[in-house]
């Protein structure tokens, strides 16, 4: 994987707010940024999981073709890792 990597979610949020890319950040860590519209949730779709990531982008970039393509790719990739819907299957 190329490009910058950040050790902290706060650094990742700052990078996304400064047009350096998209960020996968737990929303409870960026509630202020979401409330102030400095970041937006790129997709409201949620995949079943006991853990979650959220794709966040600045509101002015929501219509970006490259971000839409990235979001679609990410959802397709994540689909392969979703947990079984049946609780009994999940325990196996």
C-alpha cells in the first residue's frame, strides 16, 4: 500500500478534512466534525459485523467519481468478510 499512513484516528481525520483522502474512523471519535459538517459519512450502508469501520469524506467531495469508485470497491471487498447472519453459525 502506498501513500501516507497515520498512527492516530485524530491524524487521519485531519488528513481527510484537508483533502488528503478518505478515512475509516469510528464515528464516536469524530462526532464534533460530523456535527460541524467538516466530515460526512460517505455511505450509510452498514455491513453486519461485531466491529465496524466508516468511510468519511468532506461534504464537498461527496460527488467525487474516484471516491464513489473507492467506496464501491471497499463495500465489495468487505462483503467477503461479513459475519454469518445466523447466530448459531457465528458460534461455530
